[in-house]
């Protein structure tokens, strides 16, 4: 399963990560950038270290699970 991880900085300078499952693909960097700007502008999330004040990065993560047959 794929997810998008958005990394922000809060008022204390700490990194905050938000993950969203099943992002729309292909991922449009401009849309991600605009969404992150909107999150900051709207104070959409509050953290223990204060409001989110800056974008740090974003990435797509894919977990692949493969069962191992045991005998």
C-alpha cells in the first residue's frame, strides 16, 4: 500500500509528519506544495510544539508485504 508523508516544522522547530493512505497518482508536486501551504495557512493541525509554521518535505512510501511460508 502506498501513502504520502508530509513533513512540516512547528513553532518549536520540531519535525511533524502527517501520513495519508492511497494518494492520487501520479502525484503532482505543485498540488502537494499547494496543499501543504493551505495546511499552514489554515492552521489545520495543532501539535504539542505549537502551530505548523513551515514545509520541510514530502514523499511517497510504499510498503510491500510478503508472507513467508513456515513448515
